[in-house]
C-alpha cells in the first residue's frame, strides 16, 4: 500500500497538486488529517477536492480515494452553536463525498477517519464510533486512525493539548494502531 499523507493544507490546492505529482504513481489513496480549508467554505472544500482529483488523474491514479477528517478550520475556526456545527459537518460531507467520521478499507488495510463534532475538538461521537469498529478488527493487521488533534505528548507541540482524552484511552488498548494527526503545524524536524 502506498498513500500520500496531507495535513493542515489550509486550501493551498496548488501545493496539493504538486505534492501528488512529486509523489507519483502508484498511489492507492490520498489521506488527510484535517484543516484542508481556512474557513470551511464551499469554494475552499471544492478547490482542495478538485486539486486532489486533478493530481491523481495527472499521475494515472484517477479514482484513488481521498480520505480525510475534519479539523478546527472546517468549522470556520471559531466556536458555534450545535446547529451551526451540524451545518459545517453537512457541508464537509456533501463536498468531500464521505461521512465526517467513517471507516475505509484499502487493499485489506483499515482506516478510521475520526472528526471532531465542533471547533473545540469534541470527539464524543468519534470515540463511540471507534470503540464499536475496533472491537471487530483483526488484531494482527495495522489500523490507521486519522484525526486532527494529536494525542497528549505524542507529537511536538502536543504537551498541553487535552483534545480526545477518552479517544486516546480507547485506541491505546490496541497495539496495531498507527495514529496520524495534524494541527500542530510542527514538522518532525523540529524535535
């Protein structure tokens, strides 16, 4: 399996296209960890999806899936009412063409895209979904978990975060999980 991981692209579609071209074929999927937009607007979401699709087509991998979760910027990067949050989730789902929290299987490998339900990083619904799905997984195979907010003390800049504590406790019971997150904007070279 070969996939391109994108995180915190903030609507830079030309960079997405260039990254796909540079990675080249074969590519089984493009995987994201949220903040594909700056404000969660329709034009931004469509721009990023268009760049992914154009990039995949340019390397002969048209039809490879784009799997991503929501980040805080998909909620307009501010706190909203529950009704407004639901509208942001619906917009994301409509233009990405997938559920905000969803399970995927690519070449026999499972992916869980887990989205928060608001800008503040509430993962209650995603945690329930993950618990249900993880119970039935083959413990011999890897499982990729995509989320925007990193778990506490797992990446540079995450020492003070408290997003997804219950989710972290849930997935930490499994030894075959590969957690992919964004939000920190800190490259691994900062360590």
